[in-house]
C-alpha cells in the first residue's frame, strides 16, 4: 500500500477492554466494514507472544479489506507480522529511530500535543500525526488536552496528514470538519458501540459529507 495514498478518514484504535463484541477480530472486522480506513492495534496488557499472535490475526482482516494495520509502539511486533507501520507517543522510541529501523516504505505515526512536538515529528520522518487529546477521555486519563487553537497552529506548521484523537465521537466530530484535518481517530465511539459497523459508518460518512 502506497503511503501517500492512505485514507485517514476514520482511524480505529483498538481497546479490548471497551469492545462490545466477544473477540477483537469481530470488532475490527465490523469497524472496517462500517468505514474505518486505518486500524491501530494497541495492546497494553498482554505478553509479546499474545500481541504477536493477535497482530497476525488482525492483519488477516486488514489485508482482506486492504486497510493499513499500524502497531502501537512495538516496532518488533510490526516487523514480525509485516504490518504497514508503527505509531509512537512522546515517551516511546523516538520517531527518527523508528524510521531508521522500519526503512522508508513503512508508515510512522507520532502523537503530538503542541506545535513543537509536531514540527519535531515532521523533521524526524513521521508520515502523519495523531493530535490530541482534544477532549478529556476515559481511555487515556493522563493525556493533556490540546486546545483547538493549538490544533490550528499545528495544521499551519506541518504538511503532514493529521488525525485528531481523544473524545472524538458522534457528538464532537463535527467540530473538526472544514479545518484541514484529515481524519478522526476513535476508540470507544466505535469499538464500544452496540452496533460497531453502524457507528463507524455514521462517523465516516458524516466526516466526509
């Protein structure tokens, strides 16, 4: 999958503690069928072997629907399953090192909460930014909130695709339409929904319209 052709409209971050389905595979497949265009596999509470085996199963689904699979933080897992890329936060391996390890063809995403972090990520070879948290959120209680003003400054400062994250749901996503943002990163708004496919469709169609 060509990096410059990726559609970031609806970027799913997994969280098995929130999912409404019995398995993560079901949740991801329903989300992708509903319109999720990128999947980030995020596993904080499992062994490396469990993460690897889960990533292999999720990659079968993302490959089937031709959607990029991004691995959160773990460069080794991404390499082991030949995922499309890695997403790192400010406390993870530096983006420049991730780029060096993965090479030029894989996707490197970086979390940024301010202009300084965004500009550094761009210089380090990031392909896109996850900006936020835009609102306080139960899925990441320690996250600092990024103001709308700061988001607009980041948009002016870098040419990279930007997805907003943190409290993005059916009530808040409209605040990010028409301001040059490339996509919505969602967790509970999709994965915890009773009807995951319908929740994803509402957000993807709503953001595109």
